[in-house]
């Protein structure tokens, strides 16, 4: 399988303020009833994309979280082995559900887009605009259903990359729990940093605390990702509806801008919650001896990826937190143009230019 390139428009940050809407210029929407169909299609793509991201992050969390708890809190070797076996079974079962998530995305795309719109309408600059992003797809686009495969590939890779920073030991823990290697290898964008399942050997002390820390990181990362993605999607949907179904309504874009302003405030709050959650979950643990250590959460392993987003060192929890935020921020912003290829121009119409200088273009894959 070819690993997709996740290409980002620069990040739209939570601190970006609203401005005067950009005058509407051609091309706008599809003529006649096709505009309403395009609007429904766009909304469905983003809804399905957000659902996929949230569901797969939960699956990966289950895979690494259960095994991490086994190695850190079970002192008895036999009980630990039994715990890992059970965790591996749960992980294998959960990973098997990814195919179902992919099928749901295909079905939702087909029902609202693949049947209702032609490939030319999906590609066109006044339709969905996929002609501008086809080059980012790992598969050729010959029929409309091929776009669903592109969406799946991009979402799979982005989620795995996010989880790599949340839980750098994920693949190591899957191996320790005897998850089939084929299932592990299928996670192509999730890097394996090696390791043999070492633990802190402090089952009733730091072991319990570091498990809570790992759980907190996964929850915080997933919460920020889904909140930011849904808010960006809602904003873009509002503008796209104006373009496709109300091109002559002078009040539509200002209303959309007001709605977008509220969504960007939510994104700002989501960032604050992310930072607070990391501090609460992990702030009492020694960074070098536990959080960055190979027998702890091994957060320092994500250093190469963090450097991509302008965080050159992972010598403290504060630096790790900054990386977690920036990487998730940029990958969400990279997903948006895959779900809505016209996102940059639509955001510009409500005074929301691309803004985060730390987001590279394109966002590189492993």
C-alpha cells in the first residue's frame, strides 16, 4: 500500500480573529439542483470523516492502553502474561473493526456523493473541488468511488501519526501483547520505535501513576482532535451552503462568519483543555526518569516528528505538550482540504486566513 502524503494548508489557529468577509467571486456553486446535492455531499463527507477519526483513535487507545496497564501494574509474571494475552485479544478484535469503519465511510460517500454527483462535478472548481487535491491521493481517480479510497487513506494515516505522538510505545505494546504481526504492519503510518515491553518495576507507585498519565494523554489528544475538526467542519459547511444554495443572499456570508467566530472560540478552548489535561495527568511524574524513559511512556521518542512542527527538543513536559498540540493542530488542518478541497477559499470568505507558521506544507509522512 502506498503511504499517502498529507498536504496541509497552513494551520488556522485558535487565536486568528475574524475579519471582513472576502467578496464572493467566481467560480461559485453548481447550477440548479446540483448545488443542493453538492452541499449535502460535502456535509456527509466531513461528518463521516470526523466519525472515522474519533472511532479509530479509540481503537488504538484500547490497543496500547490495556497492554500498558498490564506491564506497569502487574508484578506477578503469570498474571502479567495472562493480562497481556487478554489485552492482545481485545486489541486484535478492535483492529478488525477498522475495516467496518472504512466500509461505513465508503457507503456514506456513495449515498450522498457517488450516486448523486458526477465525477466532473466532484472535481470541478464550482463543485467539490477535488480536481485540486487528486495529486495527493495514493490511488488513481477514475470513478467517483476512488475518491472514497483517497479519503480513507488520508484519514488512516493522519490518525496513526497523531497516535504515535500520544503513545510512542503503541506498536511495542502490541507486540508484547502478541497481536498478530500482520495487524501491526497494517498500521503503516504508526512508527515502531522498538522495545521489548520494559516497565518501571514500581507497580503500586509510579506504575499506577504513569498508566493514568498515558490514559490522560490519549484522551486529551483525541478530545482536541475531534473538537477542532468538528468546529472547522461546521464553519466550512456554513460557507459552502451559502456558495452552493444561497449565492444571491447577501446575509448568508455574514451569518456564516458569525457562526465561524463561535467555532474558532471553541477551538481556542479545546487547546486550553488539551494543555491543562496533560499537566493534570502527567505533571507529577519525573520527566527524564519516567515520561521520557524507555520503560515509562517514552515521550522523547517522538522527537523527530516534533521537530517537523518546530519543537526541536523534548527535554520537558512543556515541550512535549507543545509538540502534541502543534502536531495534532497541523494534521487536522491537513485533513480539512481532503474533506473539503475548497476549504482555504471558503475560510477566506469569512476572514479566516491560514495562519499557523509552524505547519509545514506539505505535512510529511514517515
